[in-house]
């Protein structure tokens, strides 16, 4: 009998991920919800060791063997990290899931950090567990701006917020573009589409996961977690966000004012 499948829902902060996971996906009879251990997924070997091979070699030019030793060290730790990720997800499959039904899916929440967004180490993730699927939930940062300001995150700075959104969403997009062997392991879902036409988007999500669509998933669409009732993003903040993140916004199909984008 095949093992239950693992799916991670990954999103930039304040993009509706918990609403999507807890109010919608968890309504499916074949889906169990969870949270994956996030630091293990975020921190690369360099971050864990505070290791910068280029800087270390530059400081020790009289030690030509140092670069080889540092690279050997990094490689060995990378290999151990990948094996650790493999064992981590295998353990979840073997011990966490309460159902032995092979059609059951465990959906793990993978928010990219809040208030400090962090990159997801996709290279190590897919080396360690290439069968995992990701649902990448994307939301226009203009609409997330007020959530950051209410919580005083990233200094309520539209440039920092836009730069974070740009970096993290571009990182995920470019990984799957560069690694076509994993392209069918990722589904992009836009928050706006999910909110406006869930009856079209949710069957696509279920098909991606290999599950039959269940209309009961629509019952809690209106129950959004932390729903922001503040006014729209101020015009000056919107201009800065679109100026910084404009090209990446366009790559995800968002309409932006062309005059605000750097060529």
C-alpha cells in the first residue's frame, strides 16, 4: 500500500495561508492539517554555520587549502541536512498521520516567516524528499500592506515589504523554472482568484493533489483568518511597492502602473 501524500502550502506573510489551510483545505475528508518544522526548512547550511566561504578564503590567502576544506565541510553538512529532511518527512508519513488511507494527504503550513520573512531551501527540500508537492499561494503585496502596518512589521516600510515579497516569490518561481523535473510538483494559486472564484480554483487544487473535489470545502470560504478591515493601501505606498516589485508582480499576472516600474 502506498503511503499518504505530503503537500506543503507555502506563502509570504499575510497572504491568506492559514485561511486557505484551516478554513478551506481542512474541510476535505481526505486532508489532515499540520505545521512543518519551519527553521529546518528555511535555514541553509551557510546560515546555520554562519559560514561564508568566499569571505573566509579572502581573509586567509596564505592558506590555499582552506577553500577545499571549507567546501568539503559544507558538502558533508549539506548531505547530512538532506538526509535529515528525508527522515523527517518519512517519520511524519509513518507516525503523524492518523489515517492509513493511501488517498489521505497531510497538508503542512509553510508560511515564509512573520514578521521576518525567510527563504525556503527548495534545493535541499527536493533533494531530500522529491515527491513532496507545494501549493504556492500568492497575494498582491499592495493588499497585504495594511496587515504589516497594523502589526508594525518590517517597520511598516513599503520598500522593505515590496523587496521581501519580490525576493521570496521570485525565489520560488525561478527554482521551478530552472528545475523542470520538479515543475509538476508545484501549483500556483492566487489569493484573489481563490477569493473571487473558489468554485473554479478548488477543483484545480484537488486535482493537483490527486483528490476528488468536495463541495463542502466552499462552506468556510468567507471565514478569513485575521481579515483586515482597514482602508485600502495609501497611494504613496502603492507607488513604492509597484516601483520595487513591478516586474515580479507582472510575472504573476498582476496589473501594475507601467510608469512605476523600473526598466
